[in-house]
């Protein structure tokens, strides 16, 4: 995993991790590690930038879900920025769009973060 493979842009406690055009078995583990690294560095909001992604297989989905679970456990939030019809269809078919917020652009994904409910 390297910053060159998965560029990370920071703005305060928000990290945007740029994912490649194809998120499949060959890059999924490294993508997951890049997202987890951002969370470990204190990201309160992690945006998986998939705006350039045109293909995502089950290993890519698993990487995103694992990052979202880690984020949730630490009180952080994960959003995905994706617009490719093929990627959105896969997300819909597997139901990831019901677990993780999917926004069409990074700008939309950077929108307000709801306050955490006190329990």
C-alpha cells in the first residue's frame, strides 16, 4: 500500500481516499488498508472516492464494508462518492447502498455529518 496508489486528501478530520478505475481482488486489500490507515490517523469522516471507478467486484465491496464497520466502531462515518452506473448497480444489488451513504460526487459526500446520537 502506498500514498501513490491511493492518494489521500485531508481537510481537518475528513479524509478522501481515491480509489482506482477497477476495484477488484488485485487491489482490494490495499484499498482497505488505505481506508483503515486514514481512520487510524483520526478521520471522523472517510470518503471513498470512487468517482473514477467503473468496476467493483465483491472483494472491493468487502473492503468498503470493513472500513465502514471500523469507522462505526470508532464513532466515524464512511461515505462513498460514485457515479458509474455499473458500480451503482452492484452496490444496489448487494445492498451496500442501504448500509453506507452513496453520493454522486466527492463534494456531495463532504456534506454535513449528522451529530452522533447520545445513548
